[in-house]
């Protein structure tokens, strides 16, 4: 976990699905706030029923908006603040 806290590696789109699987649904609102994503985006994602989860949509959106700033370090901090240890373990430092 310490390696993730120090990693400046940019999150790759290919790993988002694996990370999203570990995010607890009841923490989505808190995670969105910490990632500075508007809550209305989350509400829209929650209404969509297809193969992509709201957690996946949230993380993908964040990675696209942040681009080179979407690092393992940033996501680790957010997940730690929200008690998402399983999601942290899904990260690749």
C-alpha cells in the first residue's frame, strides 16, 4: 500500500474495470466529492443500466478529465479517505 501512496504512475484505462469492481457502491458519493466530480454526474450514472457500473463510469470520467494528473497516488489517497482498502489493493503501483 505504501508503494501506491508514493506512485506517480498515471492510471491506465485498461485497469479501471478491475479497480471499479472493488469500489463499494455506498461510498460512490464520498468518492465523487473527493475526486471533485459533480454529484449530478453520479446521479446520471446511477440511472444507466448496462454493463458499465457507476464506479467504472466515475473512474473513467475522472481519468479522462485529469489526464496526466490521474495518478495512483491521487486515487490511493481518495480511497484511503473513504475506507476503500480493497480498491487500493486493486491498484498497480
